[in-house]
């Protein structure tokens, strides 16, 4: 596995791969790699002749009161995962390499995607995600880029960005990876204490309660949301931010519950904010 830290090296390597006929796969990450990242890497490895993974904790997507300084980082462990999953090139840029000066030109996510759910609760977060993903896609060039379904709104933003700006990339979504008790695998799970870890399973149980209401024939979005919200609100130590049934592309509120819609939630468990979703 080749390890590079410069944009020029990344671009040269992907250009060379395409010239010899290899399709390029890109898995952007912020490190602290876990089973969810492994699933992305495995899918990307199976579908591409040349696999790139990036590890960069992007400051643009963290708010002033969020956990940028404390975000888990373990370079050696991350490199071991990337090598084990067959990555050809690991791109590990410094902050100065990605943002030589505070970037004055950034992408802005507009419309309902910016005004709902994560866009509402974390102002500027989705703009930061779009800006860094745009740069990574630009550097990698024509490629398949892999993202997890757990961050459903981020996935929707990236898809819309690629369509709106005619990026030469294909966005590939991978299913959420879960622990045996249903908790979505996340780097932020490391912040949870033992008791908080047990309480955090309420997010998935709540989403499953909402999905069960739909499968039982409920078509009123409010009824589906209430089935999930009631379970969350009954769990001590869990503070819901939202429960919402939305369109998977626009994140507009559902007018009627239908297959393919996203039932999404965010909640605080102790000091840790977690997100999760299921597809009806």
C-alpha cells in the first residue's frame, strides 16, 4: 500500500491507474476506522481495480462547540485496517495540505437539505462536508465514491452535488453496519460509557418500532414518527433531537408513508450525539 500526503501524488496515482485501464474507487473517511468503514472498503475493493482511501478530520464540518479536538485519531490502527482491506493508496493529508489558508470559497448546501434535520441542528456542517468531498472527488478524478447509509443526509447532499455540478463520479451507497444489538457502528460510540452504550440501543429500537408501525399498515407519517419517538422518550438518559420521516433525496417531510423513505433520528446519550436511520 502506497501512503501519500500530497494532492499531487494522489492525482498522479489515480491518473496512472486510469491510463492502465483500472477503475478507481474512493472511500473518504475521517479515520478511527471501524466495521462500517471495512464494509465500504470491501465493496470498493470488489468493484475497482485501484482503491484509494483518504483519512482526514475535516475542521470545516465541525461547529464551535463540537468535538474536533477530541475526535478519535489513531493513524497506525487506521493504516493497518486500510492495508488489511487491500487499499492501494492511502491519502493522509495534513490540514495545511487540504486548506493551505482558511478557505474563502466553499460550497453552500441550499434548499431543504440545508434547513432540515442535521442542517438545522448543525449549522454549516453540511457545507463543510460538501466542500471537502468536492475537493477529494476533484483530486481523485473520475471514480466511484463510497458512502455509508447511516449518514443519510450527507449521502443525499453528495449525490445532489455530483448531479448539480456534473462531477465525473458515481456515488455508491453502502448499508449501515450494526452491532449485534442493533447499535449503528460509529466512531463516536467510543465516547459512550458502559451504561450509555446500553442506552444507545434505544435509537435503533425506536426506528424499528416506527418501521413496524409502517409494516402494520400505518400510512400517516405522524403515526410512524410517534411510534419511534415514544420509545425514545421513554428511555432514561436519551434526549431526542428529532424523529422524522423524509424523502431520501430531498429530505422533505413525507406526506404519506411509502416504501423507500428514510426514518431518521438523532439523540444525545450522555454527552454524545448519535444519528441513525432505517429505510421503510
